[in-house]
């Protein structure tokens, strides 16, 4: 794999672990590859290591089966001006 495409906000689900050996030489039952989610890499260093060759994977991390990543979209927030230039605060929940 030579680079992720687009804005690098992709979430790639490796359901059978076939990418894990190529990614960092570690065998996993399954995993999730993400790029540009620095908060995930920082707080899950043991479960979400970087690639052996980061430049080939656009500095992505691969989380093992113990970490579940999901994308959340917010649409049609009304009125728009209420949310314009407002910082979003996100907290990881334990359950």
C-alpha cells in the first residue's frame, strides 16, 4: 500500500488481519487503520502502534481488535451560527 487517498480521514477495517504483518510485522486477528487521529495514537500507544515504515503508510496507526473506532458525522446543525467557530469537546467513554 502506498499512501491513503483523500483527506486521510479514512478508517480501514482489516477484518482478517491480513494487513497487520505488512503494516508493522505484528500478527493480529483483526485491526483498524487510521491516519491523522493523533488523539487515538497518543492515548492508545500499546493498542495502536505506528507502522514500521511510517512514510509508506502516511503516518497511519493500526489499532488491534481491543480498540473499536467509529466515525461520527454531525449534519444540519441548526441554527448554523450557533456552532460557527465553536470548538468541539470530545471525551472517550469507558463503556
